[in-house]
C-alpha cells in the first residue's frame, strides 16, 4: 500500500510539473508574440498577424510583407538551454536555400527570408520566413465526397511522392512526414508542398546517388563507363553514409516506420513508408475518424510494433485505399533498403489508381459530380477563394438584389397613396419620370386600349386573377388613366 501511495504521489507530481511547464511555455509564447509585434515590421518587412502553432524547437506565426502584401509563415526558434532551437531554424534555412539553388521545381515551400533577431531577453533568435500554403491537405481532400474525394487523395499522394523524390535527389531525408507538414498551394493550383524540414538529414556525403543509379541501369561495362562520363563530378563520388550503431528517434510516432521507432538509422524507405501511412489517412471515410490508422490510440507496444511490420495483414491498413497500394505496401516492406528505391514503380502504381478514379468520376452525372466536388468557399485556410468571393461577379449579383428590393419598396410606397386617396393621382406623374422603363411601357399600352372591346376574354382573365393586378402596379395606373 505504501509503494502504491508513493507511485500515485509521484504521478501527481509529474502531472503538476507538466502543467507548470505547459503554462510556462504558453507565457513565453505570449511574451514572444508581444515582443515581435512591438518591433514589427522586423527586418523592415514582416508584420505579425497571428500565432499558428508551436512545436518542439520553435513557434510559427502568420506574417505579411508590408511592402508587397505577400503572406508568409515565420518560424522563430525558442530560447532553449542547449541552443537546439536556433540550430534547427538555421539548418532548415540552409536546406531550403541549397535546394532551390539546385532545383527550382522542387515541391517544397520557398524560402522568402531568414536572419537573426533579438528576443525579449536580449538573446539571439534565428528565424526563417516561408511561403504560406493556402490550406491544409486534409481540408482540401475532405471538402469533396465520393469518387471526387478519392481522386483528390490520389493526386495528393502522387504529388507528395514527387516532393519526397525531390528531397532524396538532393541527398536529404525528411524524417517527419505527416499531414500537418504539407499543404496545398492554392485552389487554382492544387499543388502539394512539403515543409517543416527542421528534422531533415543528409544521407549521402554529396548530393545524392539517385541520378547515378538511374543513369547506370545497364550491366554492360561500356554503358556504365559512358554514363559515368556524362555525370557531373559530384554525382561520380557520392556515397550513402554508413548507418550509425545508435541514433535517437526523430519524427512523429504515429506516422513513423517500425524501423525508425526501434531507434535504427532511417533510410529513404522510412520516408516512403511514412508517405504510405499519410496516404492511408487521406483515403479514410471521414476527416477525423475514431481510428485513422490501425495502431492509433493503442497503448500495447507489442501490438503497435506488430501492426507496422510486414507480417501484419495489409487489409487492416489499406482497407479504404485503391488496390494498387497493396503492391506498394509489399514492395516497401520487402525491398533491400541499401539500394535506391524504385520511384518509377511507385509513381506508376499511383498513376494507375488515378486513371481508374478519373474514369469513375467521368461516369458520374454532371449534377452529382458538382455535388461531390464540394464548395471551396467552406475551406478555412483558402485566402485566395475568399478574395475571389469579394471581387467580380458576386458583387454584381448583390447589387442587383439591392436594386430589386429598392424598386419593390418604392412601388409599395406609390401604391399606398393611390388606394387610399384617389384624388392624388395626377401628382404620380413625377413617379413615372423616375422610371423611364415604365413610361415606355405605358406609352405603348394606350394604343392597345382600342382593342379592349375586341378581346373581352382578356378582361375576364384579369377578373379571374386579382392577385396579378395587385402585383403589377403599372397595369393598375394605365387602367385608371383610360377610365378617366
């Protein structure tokens, strides 16, 4: 009993310490936000708008360029004892800057600015400013329904694979792939971009060996020698770094591979397995299901590890995905991790799934296809959709509705004195002057007044439908003038 009581007290103390740490972090973030707002626009460009999120090493804010009005995201390093926050921000800035010097078409967010600031304690603070994605990936996918939603998920999966290939081509591993670390550029250009490269690591001593193995695909010695001559100097000497015997875990356990969770050196296949897990979550039937992945909310470590091995039946993981992902799952769990992944095989399989889903969407009726596509204006993160709403045609529609309402109100005001005071009919000619469209109609109608005797059926029709006479004030005025 004494031991159990001590354990309970220790647990309570630990919980209280965690609460105090969370409160301290929240206060620190608030102080940092106030400090950044005071010194804004910092670096003579950026104005802080709001706080987006905070992670292990830094805080993320939404910012706007005061000169060009370009919106971005700033990541500011937290002040930590071992200075790991500054190191992470500095490393991410270096990675992004180096990537776009070598490849301008990489599916990764652009680096807009970087530098050093002084925080509210007077200590140095690294920051990087990145371009902002219009909306999260899950918001884009789950704004649609049915086959259209599946088609969007497959397209996002293929574009995500392209971003991973771009990283691997530069000799980098992401090591923290998850839905929160990717976004859609805009609804007009739904391109998936990867970000949050603070945990990226070089797996080669140069750039990459992807191009090297792609070019040297023949077994003949002459073909190999020709291919090597065509390669740049950096590609001839790049080698994969030898794995470490002991390395700390990097990433998020929910989407990390089983190999990474065991504390082993991560390879390109670990990134691809994380890509498969994210894809499975995008193909779920709901945006926030009770159990997105088979191991979610499981406290049993043995079951957790088993579900991430090749021995676990694939139907538990791939129950909502197209059939092509079964071959992808088998390949990623059985391939030799020392060799270059077959990106072409993975892309071809995803492309097959996209073609099948496109044919399925084309068979849908037009109305059903529009209903399944959803309303882009419901997406919270889409700033561009909100901007298009405030411009163009919708404004004209609103103005037309206002004009119609004003016209109805004027007609009601004109009808009221006519029905009560018949002696006040002549002054209503001024009202006709305000409505030139009605004057022309009234000018034409007296010419038809001679034909009233020839068409008694029309008079009977008017008598049978009194609501129409009341609803049309112009006809009432003409008939009263003719009678006078």
